[in-house]
């Protein structure tokens, strides 16, 4: 198993749970600080590893009218502030090869969006930073096809990879999560993350934006953790109904404590058992 070292902890499918948590898009310093502070406090209370996530640009929004984010320069300043203020690793997604090196100066992990993980130039640029990569499986790709993405990263000299399950397109305006995918992804001997937030999407469900089923967060999260995986990807908000992106999928920050207690307890139970 190729576990990934981030700061003072390791990420692996048999190791204590890692939460990649934060906001969908970097809306404001105040929101980011409140979310980061909550996650940090809960990581100490419930004993999980924490990485803060926020996007500087939502480049694949449903409508041109949708909020995209603060942009690369301001977004990286916001992420660096969170990193320094809370002493936590940070992660963000890139969309173009020329963003890789600049993001690598601030972020501890580079995320490759699901729609873009087959873009060779993007993968090469991210891999050559030598930063760990968090690669989301596309909604249109089978888990077994991710082997080609993994081998592409390896060919560019980077084996520090986290693979992320986030559901598959099922007809129109719907996603499903195939539990078999977790075991397929684990067979590549890499840590697996479950993006619970985006698996709850109803793509295009609101016409000019994405709908969601955040009320199903907890059973979804538990189903992923039951597969003995490295971690979860969770987006939250102080007021999801007013979130500027993917609010219907974001969980209310006030629910984090109870949710994470149940999730971490289950993770510990699962990982205490022999395969």
C-alpha cells in the first residue's frame, strides 16, 4: 500500500480516517475561518486527520450566471491564510496546466477535477510539481479505467496519489455510487477517498444549477467508510441555502459534530477487523 505522508500524518486505507473538509468555493475569509476552526476543533475531539479544502474557481458551473470564485491569486492568499492561521494542510483544484506550479507553492495537495482527469497536459503539470495528487474519478468513467490515469501519473514520476470516488452518471440528472468501485480503486494499492458531497448531486436538477440530497449525507458517508477506505471529502457551510455553489449538497456546519462522531466510530470499528 502506497500511503501518503502529509505533514505529521499518513493517509492510507487501513490508517485512521482523514477528512478533506471545507467549502465548495472560497466565498469569504470569514466563512473559511469559521469552517476551518470547526473542523480543527472536531478533529481533536474525534481524532481524525484534517485537510482544508476550498476552490478558487468553479470553472464547470452549469450557467454563465453562476458564481465562480475569487480567482487564482486571491484564492491562494485565502488558502495560505487558513494554512498559517490553523496550522493545517490545504488542498485546491486546478483546471489548467499553467496553474500547477503556482498552486504547489501554497497547497499541500493538488486536486484534479473529475471532468479533467484524462487531460494529459494537466496531469503532467500537476504530477511534475511532486505534490500529492487527489484525483477524482469522472462520472462517466468506470473505476477500472482509473488504472490508466494512475499509470499516466506514474509515467510522469509521481506515485503520491489519492483516488476519489464521487459517483457515476445514471440516466439524466442523477448519480449513483457503486460500492464495488471502492474495492476496484483499492486494488491499485492507493488510498481511496469518498467524495460524499458530490455523490449527493442531482446534476442540472435546478435548471441553471445543481440540485442535491444533503439529507442523505450520513448514510452515504457510513456506506463509504464501511468499505475500509482512507477518508471522506466533505463540503459544509454555515448556511447551505445561501451558499454560492452546490448548497443543496453541502451539510450545515452545525451538524458536523454529531455526524463525524458516528462516522469516526464506524471507521474505527471497521479498521479494527481483519480482512
